[in-house]
C-alpha cells in the first residue's frame, strides 16, 4: 500500500503542471540518440534542452527510454547535461519510474512475473555458449539478463538460444544490438510494450498526449516505431540493424522518418517535419536575447537570461553592456537576490557585477542550462518560477534550486526576487562559492 501511495504521489507531482492533454510527449533513447557521444561540446543536447524548457516543459511530457539500468542511467546524468524527464523507462523497458525520485511502477514489474520467465533457466542455457560473456552486475536486472558476444556471432546464436529457451518453457525476447550486445528479457517487456503500458496509464489519468514522438538509433528501439499513431524518428547515425528493420517493416510508414541530422538535432528536425510544435531552439536565434521579442512569458524570460549569462561569460556577446542595462531596467528598484551562500544583496547590483565576468570562461568548456521550469500564477499579475540552474566548467559541475518572482508592470515582466539554495548534494568544490554569481 505504501509503494502504491508513493507511486500515485510521484505521478501527481509529475503531472501537476498539466491542465489538459499534453500537446507533445517525446519518448527518446539516450545513448547515440538524445546524447551524442561524439559531440564533446554537447551542443545538440544543449540546443534541445533550451527548446524543451522554452517551449514544452510547461505542458508536455519528456520520457527517457534507455537500455541502461537505473545505475548506469544515473551515471550518465552526471556526465552529460541531461534534463530531468517526467518518466524514466530503463533496462530495455523492464522498469518504469516516475518523477525526480524515480518511484518504481510496481504494477508494471508484477506484470512481467509470469511462469514464462525464469532468470535461472536463462543463465543455465546461456552458460552453454562460450561466445557469451555476462555484462557487469549493474546491468543484470530482475527481468533482464545481458551479455557481450563475440563479433559476427550474434544472429546465429540468438536463433539457437531462442529455440533452447522455448523448449524449457520460456517465452522471451532476445535482442542483438550494436554488434556486441545480447539481452534476454520477458516477451511482455521491451521499450514498445513499456510505451503502450504508459499510454494506457496516461489515458486512464485523463492526460493522453495529443502527439507522441518516439526517437531511437538501435534495434532496442525498433518496437517504439511499431505502435499505431506514434510518430517516430530514427536519427541519421542509427545502427544498420535498425535501418534494416525499417526497410523490412516500416519503409511505407509515413509516420516514421530517418532524419538527416544526428542525435538530438535529429529529434528537433522531426518535431518540425511532423509539425508537432516549435522546432527552433533559442540557441539558434540570433535575436533571442532581445527582450522586446517576447517578454510576456516568465519561463521564456528565465531561459533568455541564462542563455545571455552563458554567452557573456564565454565572451560571445560584443554589446553585452547594452543587454546588462536592459536586464537591470527589468528589475524592480527594491528587487533582491538571495545567493545560495546566504548572502543578500540588490538584484540590480548583482546583474551589474556581471560586467566583471565578461569572457572569464572564454576558451573553456563552460555551459549553463536550466531544468524543470515550473510556473505558478495563483495571484493575478504575479508569477513564481521554480527551476534548477546548472553550471558546468570543464569537469566541475554545480547547481542550485532557484525561485524567481515576477510581477507585471505596464504589460512587461519585472524581476522582483531571486532566491537560490544549493542542492541537497552540492557538487561545488570551492569552499567560498566564489565562482557562483547568479
């Protein structure tokens, strides 16, 4: 009962900002789809992040669907500037979790506990194949057994293993991917089945998405592209196994495309191709920093400011003093900034001090991104915006919980207060927090 209550609470918190059917739900694989491991600057991922927080976070759903176990998924989050998804599907669709705390959906787990699945039998039969080597313990899950396989032996082995397990009374899926991985999971599991289960749950909650876009690059993701009424994008760098599957199973499916862009850029391309919503990232709009282009949405204002902040410190804005003056004008005279260290000072003074930081991160791997923007407007003419603000310079990363209060003045948004507190597990290394400005 306790687990059920926790799950319902997590679902409630995840969906609290939704007032109707979400216009878009993106369900994306991570490695080589959302995350481009060849893009060491993380440009495509940061481009997607800005677009999502700017245009979609308020009323849409983000789902990550990965072959990684929850353990390796959390490791990836420490390595890459990933946004926090509303829902996480891990271990090739054998585990589903909701919210920041990743509360497990135990009903999904129980549905996989049938007499057609037995880990011990899987391990017994696979031990007969010297070509198979068990992957690390982190990747061995209740409903997933994972192996490495000698190159070139995957297709023949999977057929033989499938027959052996069937004779033992099991009904499983054997997934061969990347030319080196073999995963055995229950027949009722998988990324496709997990998505179908999730769609039914959302429908029961009255928040079935208007459009769903599935994104992937390997045979692990093939099932995502077989679900009716779901748009799909196979990113340009997709594996041959997936492209072969498409030619045999989905070549005439007009809802599934093979993008010409890699990874997250391919996802953005698909949003535009299918007309699912805005597909121009704020990072790609040269006039985006002009506050007069759109100053009626507090979420937009937050994305705009921190994009300016990043470009300022990277030394990429020539007329930065003009922008600083503009942001100062948008602050109430008595606006306050509460630094995460506990110090309190004028917000206008804090913004003015940014001049000293111009170009101090030039030539360095320095990124700033915001995550989980949540806007409340319980009082007419006043908005409270909560989000996580992240900063990364080279390998050092830090973030804080941020709350900004806006008020309306003459139709414009005015900054009233900024309050920041360190996360529960800060990753800040400098004792005096001197590197953190705003």
